[in-house]
C-alpha cells in the first residue's frame, strides 16, 4: 500500500481470490492511486496473462513480484509434483514475466 500512498499506478494480479483483489483495488483508489486487476494462472504458463497485460499496459517501467504460493510441511514428505508447482509459480513464472514485460 505504500506505493499506492505515493501515487504509483498499480496492477494487482490474482489467481482465484478475485474478491480480495477487488478490495485491494478499492483500497488503493481510496489512497488516490489508480489500480487495475488481472487474473492469471501462473501454474499453467504466463502467455495469456502477459498478452492481456501488454494490451492493457504497454509501457511498463517497473515490476514488483509478490507471489505468495507456499507449502507448510516436511520437505521430505512433499511430493515432487508439489515442488514443481511451487517452483513454477514462485520462480519460473516471475522470471518469465520479467523477461516478457520489461
């Protein structure tokens, strides 16, 4: 919210929590910042998200990644498929987004 307080325009990404994203958008507006939301499922790739993003916001200057997908549990009991999902959403997708948008 600090960026909103400073007047930066923001794009808020969500996967399934649309209501929370809308609420955050309204909170940013209340602080005087323009905010938009975009849905994207980074687990299944970034192409649709990036296409919509580039159409709506063609002049991106900065990108702050704040992905929050995590798992609580013993690492040795965590399945390889879950590890792949975590790395896809928290590491590979953000890097691909940065390479595509910046």
